[in-house]
């Protein structure tokens, strides 16, 4: 093989290397350590995907993940739920109890979710007690039914006192209507499910 062929076989190297020198260069390149720093590598490494039970576009998922600094979480003593004040309160006490896990709405719940709903109700009662409201006969707890949900993330409305509701509030939170069902109604419905 003449020198010109050797150059073309070595990747058109015009530096005048012989075939042996060229072969050594390829071996050196193949075994060389990377020159990129670990911080540069991290910049191009894809980030792990979000958990299946989290939706970054969902405001309640972001609130549950404490990524919405404007929303104060109330101490609800349940590691799977968060509670906060409704931004458009219908009464003096209007709280939302929300699972940290993204669940679309009350219509996707199954029999195995009864415990979740019961926990949401218990948290609602606890929050009312912590805020010096204990007349549970004057409380409305329930869920809006799709398509009447403002946020597509399961949330329990805890509202009191009911006897102070205005006309529109009574309509929006009407017991067991086409658009709003109580927590008790939902639990009974789930218990009857096969």
C-alpha cells in the first residue's frame, strides 16, 4: 500500500501520519477519558420523568407539591392529603381537601377509594374544629360532578355555616344535584359498586 492510500484509509488524514501512527491515534481516541466535566454531563442528562400521579399543569398538584408559594397549606395531619382555603370562599369557612396524588374527579373513584373519601371528610372536620367551628349539622361537604368541576383534580369542598349561604351559593352547592354531590352520597354510591 502506498502512502497516498494509507492517508485515505486513515480518514483522509493529511498530517503525513503513517498507517501505524494513524492506528495508534484511533486506539488512543477509543480509550481516552472524557474531557467534559460532570456538571456539563448533568446539563445534558435528561431529568427523570414526573411520577404518574402528578400533573405539572394541574394547579392542585403544584399546590400539593408546595410549588405555589401564594397558597398556604393548613395542617391537616394526613400525609396523603393537603388542605387550603378556597380562593373564592362561599362562606366564612370554605376549605378544599385535596389528595396529593392526581385523581381526576369524583366520578373516576372506585370502591377501593372509600377510605380516601372518608379520610378527606375526617380532615375537613379537623380543619373546621381547629378553626373553632364544631356545629357539624351546619356544614356542607361534597364534590362537584363533571363537567361542573373548575379544576380536574379531586377536591372536597368543606363549607360552613350552611345557614348563611346566599341564593347563588345554595344553588352552586345544592345537595345531590346534577352538579354537586355530598361526601356521604358518594361513599354510599361507592359501597354499592360491585
